[in-house]
C-alpha cells in the first residue's frame, strides 16, 4: 500500500510538471484580439447612450426656456423681445470707463451697437435679449437684478456641444468686438426672430394666429468651431446683450456643427441628424436636418396661415 501511494504521488507530480505555466504567446494574442473586438463593439454603444442622455437634457432645457417664454407672455401679454441698443446701454469696463458693447462685422463692413439688459424695464423698452428678459421666470432673478453677465447660465448651454468657457472677446478675421474687457455668458439657443423681434417691437400672444402649437419660439443655433470660440462674438453675441443675431435666428437650414457650415442666421447642433426646437405652447421636438424648408418656414411664421400636414414633427 505504501508503494502504491508513492507511485500515485509520483504520477501526479509528473502530470503537474507537464502543464505549462502561464499563457503561450499565441494564446495571449487571441485574448487581446477578443478584448479589442469587445471594446470595438461596446464603445459606440456607450457613446450612443451618452449622447441620448445629453440630448434628453437638451430637450429638457429647451422646454424650461419655452416655459420662461410662456410665463413672460402670461405676465405681460407679449413674448419677450430680442432687445436692442439704447443710449443708456453702457457698463463700467475693467479700466473703469463707461463703454457700450458692439460688434464690427469685418466680412460685411457693418458696425452694430448692442443693448444691455436692464432690470425692471417693460418689454417694449427692454434693451437686453429674450434670454435676459426670461431670467426671472427660470429661477435666475438674482442674475437678472444684478445684470450678472459674466456668470455662466448652464440652462442656455447644450451639453452635447460642450463649448469652452468664454473669454474676453478678441478681434479676429470675422469681427471686432467691444465687451468692456469681460467674458460674457453665451447661449446655444436662439429665439425665433419672428417672435422675439428687436426693440421697440414686441409680439403679443394675439398675433400668433397660426396657433401656439404650430409656431416655434426657439431652437438650437448653428455653430462653427473654426469661426466661433471662447473669444469670438461673431453671430454669437451673449445672453445679456440685445438686438443681435447671436440670440435670434430666422434661417431655414438646420446644419451640424462642422467647419465651413452655413451658420449665418441658421439653426444647428452637435446632435447627430438635427436640432432641438420648442413651440410656443411649450412642447419640444427634435427636428431632423432633412426637414423641408417650406415646413420649417411655416413653423417659424406666427401668422402665415399655412396648413401643415398632420405628421409634421
């Protein structure tokens, strides 16, 4: 019996010795290949899930801004205007001087002065944009009262675009800017300029003859990272300014965030395939960039008397 136990132990030892320690190079390469395939399959799904979450956040933000429009209209019987320059639209610059703010479009040779939000003004006299005017209705009363134009307003920034933090504007190949030396909070959403018109005009609720559910009040605006950026105001003037195309649009194109896009007066986003829009009744939609321009025109027109198909997005 003792001899048999010795033989069994020797056999197990020999068997164990025959098993190679660790992986062979071929086995390791196979494992690495499998892991690479799994990562390749998983990453797009993760990215898609993250973008879906960001788009949902964007939809919710646009809905809150639309609610701000509604509350403003319910309070004043008119939609907030886009503001405009007034003689008292001045700030104290970082050098201590009183200055206005402006953009000189060097491409078209146009010089424009902008309004600056002023608390307590009536809609027909408000020099700030719609974005400034609705701040009290989106729980930003302190920023409205203090005219706190340097603090970011996250509700106005789409998480998918992820634009860099603003810096004091610098003159570039497109424009020359006067900002008082400050970095002003900007917006990824623009109002429908047929609803938020420039000072001194405003649009009453009663003039939306096509119906609130058939009229857009705001949407995501086009953005070209080779033109726009943290130091540019070109077609991207800030929330607290008034009268510019940085805060209101009327174009009939929805374009993706890419270099060389037709961004002037148009809509767009970093979301694949389209952009987010809100209607005057507060409902919010994702419009594909392939939407017919006549349909988009009818949705931007408050009193065009157009008849839209039942399946209009």
